[in-house]
C-alpha cells in the first residue's frame, strides 16, 4: 500500500489528471493533496476574511473532484483550476453584494515595470529569528494585495504566486492577453508604491 502511494507521489501533475479522469480515486486524492496548499494560499491573498478562505478552498477542491472529467486538455489543468478559484471568488463578491471595481484599461501603463512580488515574498524555508520579520512582511504584502481592485488582485496573484503565463491567466479570467498584461503591470506599480516604505 505504501509503495502504491509512493507511485502516485512520483507522478507529475498531467499523469495524475489523466488517471483522475479515468476514475482513479487514489490519483484524484494525490492531485487534491498536491493542490490544496496552492488553492488555500491563492484565496488567502484574494480575501481578507480568514473564515472564508477554508470554505472557499474546500469548495474549489470539491468542484475540482466533481468536474475533472470536463477538462478537455490535461495540460491546461492549472488554468482550469484557477478558473474555478476565480469564479468562486467572484461568486463570493456577489454574495456580499459588492460589485467588482470597474477599471479603465485605456490608461497608459509602464509595461516594463521591473517590480516582482517574488523578490519581496518571504522564503517559506527561513529559520528564526528571520521568522518574525518574514511573517510581518507577509502580512504587509497580503494587506497591499487585498487593497488592490479585484481584477488587479486576481491577475497579480495568478501571475506571481501561481506562476501562470499571461495566456493561462487570460483563459482563467475570461480576459484578453492585452488586458491581463495591463492589469499585472498596473498592479505591480500600485504594489511597488504601496510597499516602498517597507522594502
């Protein structure tokens, strides 16, 4: 049984997706186990209501399990899963009767903004005494991201934390690649300005 579990752990994401689509419950279990931290982290950067993060994560993983058969191309699993996350986030916004901020994409932006969230995100492998500093920094970064307009927030989280390409983000958010690039560029500028005092 242990060797069986080990076999699934060694598989890449695409293999797990294909087996899950063939009703392999153990592959699906491993897939969910592998993705739950990512999904939880994404929601924790999208919403400041801590009690909602666990519920949204559970719902996203439930939808993953229920709808995995509908994914046509296993290579697109990441953007498909992030589309589920994005839809749930917007559903949550609608429930709390807040309309997503409308954003003009005509405004000139600096496409070459060099600010990268990865460069200021805490290293999860750090040891005390750095631990307190990085925890504090993470809180500051989360607060700065949560204060961004919703469309900027989703785009920057999917790009910087999930590592999705512009095309995958466009697919996950039902936007054009140009719109995604504009949102990410402007989100970086806003974050850079907001975090100047701390970096």
